[in-house]
């Protein structure tokens, strides 16, 4: 075989090898799809469902936190009102006590 024939033969062989490699890769991909495609799709579906559930739980958690914050503000206002009422009652009791002490002093002087 001459040098030119070998070169031509190599060219045909090389391009044939490239085509054969692509075909082999496609075949391997098809076998992978047949063997593992269902599991892969199933795993992707579970992943999607888990992400959806996480989103639902996250929204629920944020809603509950907002409710707790609202209740905390309401409780704080109620406690502040009770505190103010208690201070007013103590102030009134002290004033009444002062008035009674004053009356007692006046009553003793009057004897």
C-alpha cells in the first residue's frame, strides 16, 4: 500500500471512528436512560415536592411569627394599661392616706 493510500485510508478510518464514538455515546446515554431514567425522574419529583413543602412550611412559619408579634404587642399594651391603673390606684390610696392623717392631726389638735 502506498503512502497516499494509507493516508486516505486513515482519513476515512478517523472520520468513521468519530462517527462511531458519537454513536457509542448516544447508545450509552440511551442505556443510562433505560436503566436510571425512571429513578432520576422520581428523585427530581421528590425533590420538587420537598421544595414545595418547605415553601409551605416557611410561609406558615412566617404567618405564625407575625401572629405572635401581634399578640405580643397587644399583651404589652394591656400590661401597660394595667400598670398605669395600678399606679393611679396607689396614688389615690396615698392621697387618701394623707387626707386621713391630716384629719387625725386636726382632730387631735382640736381636743
